[in-house]
């Protein structure tokens, strides 16, 4: 899966500094400032941030999520269903999807006497848990990318010309697993992954659990991967767009911005040329007056 410069390209935080270097550009500890918190920081997804969350972040993260939510849904749901097996009933599946924090997890955090760890452990439920444990920990991530146009009637994808190139967000697998500090640090990239989960698995748990349980009960030799794909498409509604337009709409917006920029440059060139001609005429008149004065 795969918009002009996307928030993930300009705001994604790739935290690669060693822990000691965090003292140079240290993330703020959650709880230090209350203003500007999002549910992600205040609700147990993160304990740190590099740039303080802003109100507009959520909508931008949801736009990015809509580019990748089908893949994210399939990766996460596929991993979760491995824990229930082919004989699971609806309640078993729903319990796994809900992913409630265990008493052991909370107790372990309490024993470390770290309020941020306690907040994280209590918040480890649903997609707060899944986007880390069943996506990032499996070596998956997202990145800014060029979005391929949809295939034509012949099934071929024709590359878009530069003035119609749509930029968005893509998934990528086979990545090194990030450490706990990175997973617990707020960024637009992390939020895009979280919302890709929440807009699918997190928002349609009951429908998914019922659908998967019936599929498994009826048998028919369906592969789990096929059940997962169908569940994400039909029940988690992963192809439904709410926060951004479809490819054609985004392509038109890119083309509009391109020609607006070109027209702006052309107008600037015309204005500069006009200014130069005006200065040349003024200079010629000054020269003529000087000659007339010498006569």
C-alpha cells in the first residue's frame, strides 16, 4: 500500500541516538507538562516524547494510517490469531483482541517504583499493546514513500508523471526490532501505526471475533491468512477512507499544487523582469537628463 510532503516524511522521529546521548536532546518525561498531551501520552501508549504532541497530530496520523491500515491489520490480526488456534471460539478470540493488561505486568511495574512504567503497564490493552507487540516487535515499520497509481484495466501500473506524483505512507517488514525506549517515545510514525490498528482491529473487535469464529467453525479448508485478509477487508473495513481522499482526489490536489507553484514562479519571474525594465528606463532617463544638462 502505499500526498505532497507527508507528515511522516517531515515529522517522523527516527530515534537512533544511544541512550547516553539522550542527555543532549532528552525527550521530556510524560507528566512534566499537561498542556498539549494527547490520549497517546496521557493514556499509556508512551512515556516520552521528542517533540511535544500537538492537537493537529492526530488527524495527520490518521491520514497516514489510512495508507497502511490494511497491511497493519493483517499483520496484527494474523499474529493475534496464532495464539488462539484453529479451534477457538468467539470469546477466546475477543479476549485476545482486547489484550487486557495482566496483574503480573502491572505488579512488575509497581515493583520498579516508576510511575511512567506503571502508566504504560496499565495502558497495555487493545491497540496500545498490539501495535508494539504484534507489529513493531515482528520487525514491521512504516515510512514515507511514493504511492503507486492503481492498476489499469490491463492490471498494469503506469508510473505517474512528476507533477502528479502522490506521496504517502508505506509499510516495510524485515526491520530490526526497536528497543523499549523507541517504542515508548511519541512520534507521528508511532501514532500512524497505532491508528492503523485502532481504526481496524481496535474499532471492530466484536465483528472480527464473530466472523473469524464462524469461519473456523465452518471449516472448509480456508487458510488462516485468507480468513485474516477477509476479516480486515469486510469486518475491520480497512479500505474505507474517512480522513483523506482516494488516489484520484490526492492526485488532483498534487497536480493543482504543482501548477499553483509553477504559476507563482512565473509571476515572480514576470515581476522581476518588469522591475528590471523599469529600472533600465529610469537609468536611461537619468542618463539623458545628464547629457541635456551638459549641453
